[in-house]
């Protein structure tokens, strides 16, 4: 995942991040782009912690068991989209 990047590519990527964060600053919800990024990272950390709980593990196991017990034929996401677009199945 970590690949060498050129300085101009890094600058472009940082500018893209800033451009996505700036509207949240402009709306007054956050004081700075850094605060937006911090909030995003905090939310990711919270999600990670939530997924490590016994409650989440139990919920996930229940959902997997429900899916395993479902007698309907499995349809891949790609196939479902083809059907939704009215295309013929493969």
C-alpha cells in the first residue's frame, strides 16, 4: 500500500484532502482543516473500537449464520447489478 510518490503527487493529494475538508470549515462546523481531519480519524478509531466489542462479534456471527441458512441461490453483486440494469445473466 505504501508506494513511493513524487513530491508533486503528494502535494496534489494533500490539496485534494484540503479541498474535501474546507467546506466543513466554511460551514462553521470546524475551526480548521486539521480539526476536520482529527474528527475523521477519531470516528475511524471509534468504529474500530466498536468492532472489537463482544456485542459486535455476536451480531456479526448472527448475520453470518442467517446468511448461511438462507436457502436462496447466491447472486454475486455483479450479477445483481446486471439484473437490475435489465441485462441478461451470464
